[in-house]
């Protein structure tokens, strides 16, 4: 059974810091991995999608890496801003179903 | 181009009642998935509809049922509501059933069961 874990559960940093969010999954047989952002009480916004054959994806100040063999992904946020404050969710698409399996998220607060 | 829309935004029901939530997919999308997100948790997959049929189902009881219409919009029905059904219900749409496209999520419906 695929399980997704995110560490840390919460993070509070001053503006300008570079930070890393971690995601681990137990079964390496995945189609892809996505990182989402969720603002309080809102839906999900997809940030980055990494196909199983890829190692990383970049979008602006965000960079996500994927190491399938070790079951790990990291989301790197450069020069954090207060507007980055949100919950970040990692999700994998397992190889044998069409559903997404999510971690419980990392709640990020960036203070001025 | 409208994204995924869901209605209503908020809903309050009492135990034992029935509820229907609605979702319209992003233009050009034909697949709809439903997720339940309890407070402080990640979303959990309920089921997916494609070509008006339920294709995949997560670990949810039969009280949870759905429907997809010819215009690809979808409904989620929950019968005999329990307190534990209180959650944010998210709808996601995509094109086809492959995993090369990003899923687009709606803003969700917040269901409170008293």
C-alpha cells in the first residue's frame, strides 16, 4: 500500500530564506509526482509535476526533484516571501490506479 | 476560460440527512475525480468518473455515490450523513485517464455535519 509522508509538518521562517520541503513515498512504482499549494479553506493549485522519467522540474523560485529509487522528492523554495505562506502538499500517482495519493502537507509560514 | 467550479461553497447538514455536491470540470476536460479532505489531513480519493461511469473507487462506503452527466459535470451524493463526513470536498478534472496532464482542482465545498 502506497503511503506518502511529508516532513516537517510545519515550518516558520523569516522572509528571504531558502527552504526545502520533503516528501517520501513507500512504493517507487509511480507515474508522476506533483506538488500542490493550498491556501486556508481553499482548493489546490498545482505547482510542479514531475513525470516518473524526470529528475526535476523548475518554475520560477520553485524547484522540485524526484528520486524514485529512494522514494523521495524535495521542493526547494528560493528567497521565500510572505506570500508563500500556505500548506504544501505532495501527491503521487501510483502505477496501478488513476487516483492521487496525498501526504498530510507541510504548513509554511513566512514572516516579514 | 473557466476553471473547475463547485457548488455550493458551504453547506450545513444534520446527522442522517442526505447531501448532493456539484462539480463542473474545466473546459475540454472529460474526467472528474472527487476527494475528501478532513481538517489537517491530505485529500483522500473517493472515486473517479469517465464516460459517465465510475472507473476507480477509494476506500469509502456505499453511502458515497456519484454521477457524471453527458456534459461531463458530476455530482457527489452522500446518504445518512455522519459527523465524520464533515470535510472539504474537492473535485478535480483532467482530460482522459492518462497521467501526463496536471489535474485541476476546484475550490471545494465545505460540508459541516451537526
